[in-house]
């Protein structure tokens, strides 16, 4: 292996009364793509600052090849004192030129003359990215680079990093981002740093094997570590098994909702059965909303049922927040109507985290200073409830101000999920959460008995959590798709035409709508039966193909040796993944049809 560009030997840092970590060895070579994984509070952001030279270590030696340019994108860049976003992007002796910054900003679609103090989180994040990428770094250190970015900006960033000739280390909660880009994994866990030549796609299997090995060798650990290792291993394994069951249930719910939507995605309100109407919690009919001459929502109709998990996606400014406020009653439509069940009672978890005051204790936030938490009508001891949300029980006395950003977000989730409600509104809930907490949030949403409205740019989280996706393209149109982000993306790239006329599906004439309904089928069609019989093998073949491609991509030298093959394999993996998801959805659909015919 060639000499690394940057390394740290025997790295140690004291935090509070003890070592955050000690004796870590880390190196970064040319063109390496590294995922830095760890629970909130493990020290991931601190480690990036140490590597960048922004923080002085208490122990260890940092070595860097002369002339190597290291650039850090911090999770929360400091914008105080800057008049415009361009001022921030070009400030300092080591800043890139305004011309280079403007070129990157133009590709990302951001105007850097915006006032820095009034700019949105997404605009600030893009300005900080423009500065980092325009600096022509040899090593990029990225701390949650997709936070506050919309889907278009994330796609652009993935493409830029895919072509980037330098090395990068990234912290991210975005599983899709990590899976597509990383080829090695650094795992910061309980003060230790492990490294393995697998991308994030292989991380969970590696993590389970490590925890299983620790459990087998628990007698070599002291009592505290043995208990913690046992709890983690049991929790990770059990969580994965539970999530598999929840994903199967999610597919069933999607298939059921797909049967209630027309091919074009509009809701069949007129033909909804009484049993469906009785389950409805929000009904929108021909809703429109404009700001000035710009239409935000046009002719939107949907009946939302109790238990639906609704994901709202689209670019920044497309109207996601407007649609959310219309559905919850915060805004009134210009035309059309929205009715809500009288018993609907919601809680909102937004991006501001305004409920958490730094001087309050965790106990004050959850239990008003007491020992018992009222969890949806049932009393639970605060220490047990903290463990449910992956906190150490002793943290009940900690001040909110001492918690990491991710821990504060997790605390807010614990507080809000304890309340009685029938509607849960989540606005970008995945920001600042680590991967383990995202799994926990997915579980809580899956087990929630009410209805969920979720705005998110996290593609993997949407695919794992929602039954219906509402996709906004900025023109006022709202696509209604049974499924997650991948299903919406697939629909956007599939022409909606009929074989007979080539016209857009769902635009039937009144005469066609009035035609007598077709007689119910007594058996599956030839194509349906063939798909029912053959798709399981096709899914298995696709899984095997994905494993072969992932094995090839796990070669850490592939990108530097053959970037063309690397790009081709990445595209092939994405294609297999999309085809597998489509095949699974199709098989679930025809299997349900077969069951209905057998029962009828």
C-alpha cells in the first residue's frame, strides 16, 4: 500500500473527566472513500476536527504529506459576522476564489448574494459545500453533508463525489448516500476505532459479527463492558428480525393502498366504500393553493386513512411545507375542501427542537423532574424508558446542553412519542440522528397506531417507513404513489401512456368513466400467473447478481485502477436494486389477487 496522505498515531482526547478515545490509529490514502460510523456522542465530529487540524489532541502524532490540502465541511458552520453567503464562502486566507465558488454554486442552483443571516438551512449548507468543493482538496472531511439538502442537491453531490479524484471521509445518516459512495468503513465504537475494507452496504453484517464475537468472549471483558456488549448484540439482532417483519407488513399495506388508487395516482374518492370512509382521518378534494401568480398545489385529492404513513418529497421550494400545513389545517386552501376527523389529535416534531432548553435536565424534559414517565396512558420508570431510546439510564440527570445534537433529537422523540395522539407530523426527523437511532425511529413509526405525515429527503428512510408518497415537482402537481421514494422515482421515469391511444393514463373521457364495470375475473390472467410463478426466482437471481456486484465494488483499489468499471458497476447495482424492488411489489400484488380469487 502507498504511504498515506494523512495519518494519526496513538490519537487520544480527554473530554470531561475521562478519555473520549485513546490510542486510535487512523490513516487516509489517496482516493479512499471512507464512511465514519458511530453512535451519537461517540466522537465522530470531534475525530474529523482532529484530522483537519482544527482541534488539538491530548495524545498522539498527526502526520501529513507536505502540500496536501485538507478541507473540513462542518455539520453546523458558523455564519455569524458574514453579510452574504459569498462572504462566508470566500472568507480567509485559504479560501477559494470567488470565481471557483460561483461555478460550484451555479451547478447547485444557489444565489450566493443572499443575506447569510436570513438564508435557509439548505442555502447555508449549499454555500458551505460550494466553499469546500471549490477549494480543490486532496482530502475532504464531510460531516453530515446531506443535512438540509433536497433530493436534487443530494443527487448532484453524489455525482460530484463519484467523479472526485481525491479522498474523502464522511459522516452521514443517509444510508443511500453511504451505500453508493463509500468503499471502506471506519467504526468508532465505545472508544475504539475499527476499520474494514467494506463499504457501508456491508457494515450491518460486520457489526453483528463483531458483537456476536464479543458476546462469545464476554469473560475477557470487565462486567460493565460484558453487559453492554450483550445488550447491544441482542438489541441489534432482535431489531433486524423485527424490522424484517415490519417491512413485510409495510409491503402488504402498500399493496392494499395501491388497490385504492387509480393508475395515475389520484384517489378514488367517489367510489370509496363506507368501511373505508369510516377509517378516513383527512379527506382532501380538489384542493388548490397559490402564492401570487405561482400555483403551489393544483387539484389535489386524497383520502388519508387511519394508520397511513404519508411521505412528502420534492425539491426545496416545491411546496412540501405548504401541503403539510394544508393537511394539518394550519393553512386554508384557495379552493376545494379538506375535512378532518373530529377525534384527530396531533403532535408535531419539527426541525427547530425549540422545546429543549439547555439548562433543563433530561429528567425534567421527560418526567417533569420525577421518576415516572406517562407513556400513552401507562406509567414507566424513566430509566427504563431512556433505555428504550438507546440512552444510558444514568443520563437522566444530565443537562440538555451537554448532549450532542443527535442525542437532543432523540430526547425530543422520546418526549413526543410518550404523548397520546392520533396524528404524528415529522418535519425532517432524520437530521442529526445516527443510524441506530434511525432504526429505532423506523420501529416507533411502524408500531404507531395513528397516522403519520412525514417530510424527509432521506430516501432509504422513506422506503422503509411510508405507505404512500406524495411527490411535488414544483409545478403544483402532486403525484400520489403507493410505496416509498423508489416507487415515486420509478413512476417519474416511466411514461404514463396506454397502448391503445398513447394518451396519458387517468385522463378517461366521461363516456369511458360511465362504461359498465368489467366482470370480475374468475382466475388470474396468463401474465399474472406467470409472474406469480416466476418472479420469486427472478428476485433470487437479482439478489445473487447484487451480491456479485457488491463484492467487486468492495475492492478498495477498483476506483483508482479502473474508474470506468467502477462507474459501470455502480450503475449496474442501482439498476438491479430498482428491478428487485419492482419485482417484489409486482409479486405482492399478484399474490394478493390470487388470494382474493381463491377466497371469492
